[in-house]
C-alpha cells in the first residue's frame, strides 16, 4: 500500500502541511484510507487527514494495546471565522479491542460485511 500526502522533504527543504498525519518507520497504525484518484490499486490518501490515523502502542500500566487518534495540527474553522484547535474527546487512547468493535459497528451500520 502506498500513501500519498502533500508535502515532504528534499535535501534541506521541507514542506509541512498542518493537519497532515506524520509517520515513523516501524510505527504500528490503523489508517482510514480513500483512493487517491490515480487509478492505481495500491495508492491511497489518509481520510480526514491526521484524524484518519490511530497510533498503536502498549499502555505502560496495563500492558494492553491502545490506539490513539492523531489530532495535532487539526483545527476547526466555523462559519463565524473563529478558528479553534480541535481537542476531541476521542483523542484519548482507546483499547484496541474497543476500536475494532467501533469499526465493526460502523461497517455493520453501513450495511457492509466485516
């Protein structure tokens, strides 16, 4: 799978796009992806920018796998013109099993198969 994003680095020059998810080599993630429009079967974009990425880690206290939604760099621009940084309640870590349950429920609600 290839993920296309706006921005990147060439030599000493870097273009950073606010709200774009960032990745670390070897990082375990759950991504919500859309086709990127290139007609390539293996090429995608992350849906909803950074909000479409959950980083997976182990909780130090419980040892359980948890998923945390990336919200850094995201902002909400309401019609009144006041920009507010997003701090959604769902930015808190979820147990991995709860994230899987939520995904399965959403798929079922859409009439899809798991």
